[in-house]
C-alpha cells in the first residue's frame, strides 16, 4: 500500500490526479449516457456498436499528430487549449440533447468531435507523468492513474444512469461538459520545471512524426508492447461495444442497470489495481497480461450467457480486474521504452494501437452481433481472446525497465572548418574501427546492437563494412537527413548507448576515427 501511495507525496501529481479524476467521471457519464441514448434512438446492433467506434476512432486517427505536438510545443499550453475546446463542444452537445435535437447521426458526430479533443490531449497528459514523479515512482504513478480512471468508471456510469432517470438525458452531458474545468484549473496552477535545452530549434511537425515512427520501428521493447496490446484490446473491445445491448435486450434492464454494469467494471479494476503487485510477483509481467486475457475471455463468455443481472454483474467485475491487469502493465511497458525526447510520440503510437484495436474490434463484433446475435459475437470474441495468448506470448513486456534512457550528452561536437547550415545534407557519418581477429564476433554483435540505436535516433542507410585488404579494419556508415538532425542525434544518445559504446571500444586496438561528410549543394 505504501508503494501504491508513493506518487501522492508529490503535490503536483496529487493535484493533477484529483483534477483528472473529476474530468474522467464526466467522461464516463458521457460514455454511458451516449451508449444508452443510442439504444433509445435505435436497437440496431451495428449502430449501437458505432458509438464505441466513434469514441475510439479519433484516438486512432489523431494520437500520432497529437504526440508530435506534445513533443515539440509546450505541453501545458497545448493541454489548456484542448481542454477549453472540450468544454465548449461538450456544452453544445448537452444543449442539443436538452432541446431534443439529437439523431443517431448527430450523436455519432458529436461523440467523434468530443473524443477528438480527448485524443489531442491524451499524449500530453500521459507524457507529463514522468515530470510529476521521479522514475522510481513511475510504475506506481501509472497504476494510480489507472485506479483513477477506473474509479471514475465506477462512479461516472452509475451517476450518469441515476441522473438520466431522475433528471433527464441531458444532465450527464451537462456535467461532463463542466467536469473539465478542474483540469484546466490544475494546469493553470502547475508550473513545470524549466528543462535545460540544447539550443537547437524545435523539430518541425512532419519531421517529428517521421522521427517518432522511426523510433518505434527500431525499438524492440516498444514494438513488443504494441503487438501485445493488439492481441488484447481487439477482443476486449467486444464487451465495451455490446454492453448496452446485453443490459437492454438480453436482461431487459434500463439505464440504471447499464450504469451499474459499467460501474462494476470500474470497481473490479480498482480492486485489481491493489492486487497488481502480488500478481506481478507471482506471475511476472508477461504472465499477468496472459492471465488478464484469460479473465477477459471468461468475462466475455459470462456476458454472452447472461440473462439475469447477477451473472452480468459477475462478468463486469472479472472484466474490470482483467482490464487493469493488462492496461497498467502495457502502459508501464510503453513508458519504460521511451526517452523524454520522443515520449509523447511513443505514447501516442501506443494510444493509436490501443484505440485502433478497440475501434476495429467494436466494428467487427458489432457486425458479427448483427449477423449471429449478441451472445454469438461475445462467445466468438472469448474464443479468439484465448487463441491469441500463445500467439502473442513471445513478445516480452517491460524489457526496457532496467535501461537508462536519459541523455548522456557524451558525444563531442563535430569538428568543422566553417559553420554548417542546419538544412545542409544529407550527412554521412563514417566510423573506422580496428579489431583483433579473436574479438571479431563480439564486435559484430555489439555493432549490430549499436545499429538499432543509430536508427532510433535518426539514422538511415546504416551499414558495416570490412576491408578485404586489411582484415579487422571495419567502417561503419550511416546517413541522416540533415546537419541539424545529426546535431539532434548528439542530444538523443542515452546512458544505455554510452555503455554499449564503451563495451564496443573495449574490443578495439585503437580509438575509432570519425568523419562527417555532407552532400554538396
């Protein structure tokens, strides 16, 4: 328990956590009320599932651009602007509901727009967490964030259902619109520490997106996390998409029951959060996520068989425990795989995969439900979730937990005879090594690992060549798109890279010779 509460020793984290808790309560009221509102307008399973599609598609489409923005502009200012826009959009939607001017098309459109705002804010919120707590408290902070999300999931839908019955359909939407004011206030209060810059201009938007994709492509730890995320969320999406119909058509309940079921998922997640340290100790990170997939399959099967509230309630609790066991571990795995310079973009890619899988899954399972019925879709999703476990288990999580990705700043400035324009390029860097024959194999293994670091930090066209006339003389080459991008490489090299370089140098007969060549204009 002490470790779980450690992040709250830091005032900035405690204030942000509290503000986002209230904002998320509004979000979950909105989600529950929107799902139920669609069942008031139509009982077509495809249209009902499209509410989930509209809620998750913006994150899939916008997370990467939002992540690039979060890395190249002031995160705090970006978040304040986006949160203000969410308040305005939410207020307009609530007014339309209040005036009884909502159609299925308008409901889907406004759900998309409101969630587009959330998509623009998501990478920024995620990437500020390491600024609020020290690294040793990061796993506990991520878990506490998940507890907050799921506490709001437990409170919001139940409160939204009660307000819908007692006050009217527009009440949850009005409260959602104004729940973000606390987050805006917290952001205005927070003053992040000023980071020491390297004096280089900020990345341009398109280039920042390319470098984020390049980093993900060459990060083994991040790629493994993204693949495991797909294997979980595409099947877990089935109960999120079809739960309104489980409550309404299978059990014959109303909005209060739907809110209670969503709240039970949140309550299960809260309980599961406190069991996470024990689960990780007993099963390890990978085992815990596999167990979460088994639990999700069981929940899906129970939802499919549910004809009474008690069985659906049991399924919701199991689903909640399984959800947080997977989400918390996947999120921490993504955080550990990312250095600060690309954190927003990396987390945005994680969000893109997360919500892309949820969007695809919601559409697929909604179509399956339209053809085979809601129970048939849920049973099929359960079977697929079990089949995915052995397929995805080979991709290991949190392999970067013990790696120091802070900048080392140990590369010396390049030697030049005259000033080089930032946009000059492409730039080829060559490094000449002399290796004893008995250390050749070790050197090639080390340089191969080094190649991944070069590519992650901006290089392309990497190669290693051996002199046929002088065995043991190797030349490493890599190309970057401009002189400015090469200077950024100097700031991106991590302490983990420095240790690898020291290992490589220990295999050499002499110091390596480095040259920089620029394509003539």
